[in-house]
C-alpha cells in the first residue's frame, strides 16, 4: 500500500499536472487563433482582427499594441496568389 501511495503522489500527480498545464497552454493558443479567424470572417479589417486575437493572450505574454503594429508594418506584402509582392517575376 505504501508503494501505491508513493507512486500515486510521487509519479502520477506530477505527470497529470504537467499534462494539464501543457494542454491549457495549447488551448489558449488555439483560442487566440479562433478569435482572429472569427473576427476576420465577420468582416473586420485585418488589423482589428489581429487586435481581437491579441486580447485573448494572457497579459504577461501579450505583445504591446506598438509591437504588433511594427510587426505588421515590417511584414512582406503578398498578392492574391500568396506570393511575395516585392519579388520580381520573370516576363512570360
């Protein structure tokens, strides 16, 4: 009985706690993605959809509004086909 209690409190409980925190973090990640996609589908501008997603991130991990704006401004532009719009394409 002692070995059962030891295994339960010494092994099973820490493993269960580790799995719980891992899945909770992954759930928050997916919640952030969901908020951004739903805002985009509802017709909000891309910057506003990103703001909806940013607000779901826990405050100690959330980037500031200025950091997000800077990242958006420095992101490469893509055309409708998904290719980098700044790349020079060869004539056909």
